[in-house]
C-alpha cells in the first residue's frame, strides 16, 4: 500500500518566490514544485518559520510580480519548506 497522501499532482516549476514572515523578514527562495494545494520551497532549517505559521509568498523574476498569496507552513524537512494555500 502506498504512503502517498497527496490529493493534487505536483508540477516542477523553475522559479523564485519572495517569502515574508513578521519575525523572519523577507527571503528569496527557490520553488521545487507546486500543486493546486500548495508548494515546496528549497530552504535550510535555520531560516524556516515554524510549522503552523502563516506567511506570504509572491512569485518574482517574472515580467510582473505575482500576487501576494497567504500560505501556512505544514512541513519542514530535508526536502524543504512545504506550504499549503489558505
């Protein structure tokens, strides 16, 4: 039996986001993948907001900046920072 619990399929998307958290400030992070449920960012453990924190992300490096999106930290591990859309 598979341990896969994802509802949405993931898509690889080369890009960067600006992550903003009140106590961690703004950080530019690389997107590993995204889905209709959230996204996974490359991040080291020392720069991650705590699990459960609400943060804002904005895609950058495009012709125009993307909209600011509220997300929640749901997992932090060696794969990166997993966020779900609120």
